[in-house]
C-alpha cells in the first residue's frame, strides 16, 4: 500500500462521502490490517478539545480572510512535532485540478492551531511508512484529523477554499473549493 495513492483516493472521498462513512472505512481498514487494538486506541482518542481549538483558530482565520480579501485558508499539521498545527491565510489559490499547490507556501498571515499529543505519540511509535502497519496507522490518524477538521468547518459558514495537509504533503487536500 502506497500512502500517497490512498491520499488521492481519500481526496475523492471527501467530495463524495460523509465524514462518518470515511472514518468508518479507515477504522475498518486499520482494524483488519493491524493486529491488536490500535484501531480502537486511535478511535477512542477524544478530539473535543482539539475541535474547539480548531474552531476558535478557524474563526480568527476567517476574520483575517474577510479583512484582507485573502483567497484561501490552509490548515497544516506537523506529525513529527506533536501534531502541532498552523492556519495559513493565503493570498493565492489554485484548484485541485490545476495540480499546483505552490500557492500554499506563500501566505500573508498565520495563526497558531492546536496540537494533538496523543496522535503524535501513536505516530512516533510507528513512524510514517516504515512498515505496512505504520502506513495503515498513519492513514487512520490522517483520516481522524481530516474528519475532526472537516466537521468543524462544516459547522461554519465559509466563503473561501479550505485545505488541509500534513507538513510537506503534496498534494494538499481540499475540504472546500
């Protein structure tokens, strides 16, 4: 399994399926591909505080977008550094079909987002893609992050493209175009 092929598939699913369906699919994948209780462990990590912090930072980002007529918001998290995250307010934007995410590295403002030390701990135990087990676990952690973020975004009125990705992810994922 190539994690980046899975991310391409996941991007399509973000536009076609509910967050509940996506999370259930990858929970099942992790449950069947990884021995032990890793899927349950990841599934049981409470994301309420993370989501509250995402919402607060996203509201701040939307205010900046409106004040500065920015074109997009990019939420980036760093798996190698306690899942720390940043909201980047971008002055440019290219759609998914243009296959050019250079706009995301040219931001005009940034807002600190939350971290997720529990996700980071699970990730550190397995790493990105050293083994098949690690790939499946990483994918499920990414999905849970996407679902948490997307659920918050869905609850808000947004008039700007919204993207998410881990540090150095290419291409980044579109939640809203």
